[in-house]
């Protein structure tokens, strides 16, 4: 699961880098209106969907970072479950069942 979380964070950063590259290209090569439209519509939609680290107003109902946090919570809860039960508890259940 740690590898999944690490890879999702890498993907998130790659998406941010690519959006930034596209934005820069539109800003330097396109007409001003083309860049303004992109910066008003699809650029914020993508960045807001990734996490809360952006310059735009608003937030996603459920971002990629929220999904990553849920996976991290699963790891913590699995660790807590392991701490809660010890091997003797499972041996008792096996003998009774």
C-alpha cells in the first residue's frame, strides 16, 4: 500500500508539472485570451481536483489528496487492529470455533 501512496503522489506532481508546462506554453505562445480562458476553466478544474495547494478559490468535493489520505488511514487502522489483537486472541478463537 505504501508503494501505491508513493506512486499516487508522484502522479499528482507529474500532473501539476504538465499543467504548469501547458499553462506556460499558452501564456507565451498563445493569444492572451486563449491563456485567460484556459486559466479560468480547465487549468483550475484540474488543479483543484488534485489537492488544496493552488491559487484558485474553491475546493474539490473529493480530491486526489483526499483519496491518498484515505489510503493512509487504512494503513493506520490496520496497524491499530494488529496492536489491538495479539496472537493469543486468535488462538482462542480458533480453539472455540
